[in-house]
């Protein structure tokens, strides 16, 4: 069956009551953005779903729709006239196409008759179409409760839409419907997955990556660009900020207790990230922290890290088992990138025995040796900004014309 349209269904948005139109408007905009690489495709709101006219485009456009958060399923469909004969013929064609790909044993026809102008009830149309399918494929058996194959027909004012599959979408809420946040993106497995989960809850993200290229080279930054590119397949727009962190690490290495280096690095990253988030009008930070996975992720150290942030710190993976995170990374297309070898700034000046339970007073004493604001401003002044769309190559843009010192100062962390 040649399909020329797609039916796009949404789920959780239906629970939003009086706010539903706002979420649906955001979802429609995100669907249109996802279809930008395919000119001529159009999005039309129907009762309970969206109709996408594919404009002659096929599987690639449908695949893009299945990566839009808020979408629960997508059915490639063929539009036919609101006529019983045309509808039945299309159902037979759909069943034949499905059986050519998979040897189903049982089936049913399911008709949703939103437009009542076509003659016959839904049950009558289902029986007539089912009989025609059986006549063409007599080895099939009807199963109304647990069919292996469902041939669907959605009857609307715009036409009858016949399909034979439902491709799952990611669910969740439309990106941008619940605000903006900054992802602390590393080159590892966890943080891209944390970002994907934040996108799923309706947050529009940009990402910050801290590098020490003068010590490690540029491989880590190039790897993170690829991760940002992968995440941009799931988001209307994805910007990556590359921030030099080597001078901060060198200052900490020269003055501080080696056991506290990692924790001091992380607190300083959060301070810089808060400054950046304020410049970019973001309301929260997202991290890939997981409880107990490494020395910096004990309860004590997680609390000390969060204390350095004046914005809410969201940790979507806090209770995830590592295997759960790996499975999700494989699903969203970031795992193979994340395991690519590349030295990052976390490997610079690593102590042999990091403190696993930091002390707030000791941390404050260590940080009193620095001008924290000056270090943050230096890092922000050296940032690069890369923007990614639709999983395509990134585009570097010039540093925005903003006064770095305009952001409210972040005081030293509280004990």
C-alpha cells in the first residue's frame, strides 16, 4: 500500500483539561518543525489526533514524526474517498501489504467512523471489509480480541484513512511546553540519557560542556558535538555551549586538597552553568547524576554539589540502574557515541583517592582561596556556541552580544 498521509496520536496531553489547547498548539508546532526537511508536508488538527499530509514524502518523514515528544503513535495511511467500495478495497490492499512483510495468522478490521456520511455503521463496514480480506487471504482467521494484524480505517470529513500499523512514539509532553533548562552534558553514557528524559517531560534544552583542550586535546569536544547532534533529532532546536575549564582545574590543583579536587570541579561547573543559564533565560539545570555510581555521587557529595547551584537541579537518572541507562542510550542512539574513547576534563589532575563524603566547612575553606566570580567570567568569555537541527551538522554561531557581567553574581556556596 502506498501511503500519502499519517495519523499522529497523542496521549498524556489529554489529561491537561483547560490547558490542553496550549499543549496541542506546541505539539503542532513541533510536528511542523520535525517536517521542515520535507517541503510540502502539512499538519492538520483532527479530533483527538493530527493528520499529516506527507506531500509525496515517505518513511523518513514518518520516522521524524515518531521522534516528536508528546506523540504516542504514528500510522502511515492512505487517503481514499468516503465511499464503502473504496474503503473496502483499501483495507484489502493494506492487509496484503502487511502480509507481504510478516506472516500474520489472525486479523481484524477496526473502523472509527467520526464522519457519519458514509453508508453503514462501523460494525457493518468492519464486517464487509473483513470478508473482503478473507476472500483475498483465506488462510487468515478473524480475532476480535487479540489479532496479530489490525487494519484500521479512520473516517473523517477530510476523507477515509486506511492503515495497517502503529509505529510507537516517545510519549511524554511536547518540548518547550514546560520551560527551559540547561543540560550539563559530558561525553559519558548518563548525561545524554538524562537530557532525553528531560526533553520527554516538556523541557526545551540547551547543553553545556566543560573542556580542558589544552590538556586533553579536542577529541572530547568533537565527541560531545556528535552527542548534541544526536539529541537534536528529538528536539526542535539544540544548542551546545563549549566552555573552557582548564584554567579552573589548574587553579584548584595548585591550591587545594587533592581529595577535594573532583568535588570542587563539579561545584565550579555548577556555578558557571548557573551564570550561563541566566544569560540564556533557563530555569533549571539537568545532570546525569546517579546515586552511588562514583565517589562524587554519595548523598553527602550530591548535596554539596547542589549547594553550589542557585537554580533547581534536576537529576532524571538518580535511581536508575546502569543497565537501564545503557538500554535507553541504545534506544535513543547515543550509546555508541558515548563509549567512543576520548579524554575529557574529568580525567585532568584526578586524585588517587577522592573524598566520598565531603565536609561543608572544609569545602568553604578551600573555596575561600579563589575569586569564584572571576573564574566563572573567564570561562563564559571563552565559550563557543554550536546549534544543531534535525540531526544535521552543527553550525557555529558568534557569541551573543550580551554583557557577561550583567548576570547576577553567584556568591560562594553556603555551608
